[in-house]
C-alpha cells in the first residue's frame, strides 16, 4: 500500500478583516481583504505582531482578540 499524505484544508475566513490589518497585496493589487497566504502586519504597531503580542494575519486577526476592530466591509 503506497504512502498517502492527507492534509486537512483550513476553513475559509468568513469574518471581516481587522481594520488595522495590512498586507502588500492591498497596495499593489488594490484588494480590500488580504489573502490568507500573504505576509501581513498590524497598522497599529507597524510590525508582524499586534498590540497583544500575537501574530497579525488574515486567520489570526479575528473578533476574539482585544485589539480587533471590524472593517467597514459588508
């Protein structure tokens, strides 16, 4: 029996991105929502870590964080 590697795909992000989340694709491609694979930073700290010392990203900047502010996206 050959070896098969199964990778579970994470669920897509459905919540609006944090108002402070930024990525290069926002400036180059003009997309409002950063992709899940693009490098991101927090606009409050200007760093990959947010004010709560957690990594900034499309998957991690969700409503469960104290620093999260929903964007105006509907």
